[in-house]
């Protein structure tokens, strides 16, 4: 379950970075009142931590990842 949550958060973060790169629009900052707001910073940290968690998916055996996703 943790793998799926972290993967979803990483995808959301990637989409946000894509919108920044393509349109110069930061969806998180827009929703939360700017990049320096406490809520935005919390979201950025949570997405970053979830991306770090997803790195572990690269080093797990395929069978182990499949068993956990069931």
C-alpha cells in the first residue's frame, strides 16, 4: 500500500514539474497560496520523500514487488 501511495505522489509531483517546465505554472503553489507557504512546503517535502521511497522499488526483486502490490 505504501508503494502505491508513494508512486501516486511521485506522479503528481512529476506532473507539477511538467506544468512548471511547459507553462511556468506551479499548481501546488497556486492551490496553497505561494511557494513559500507552509502548506506548499509540506506538500513539496511529502512528494520528495515519496520519490525517495520509490527509489527502493528499483532495487527490489520483481517477485517481491508483485507480492506487495496484491
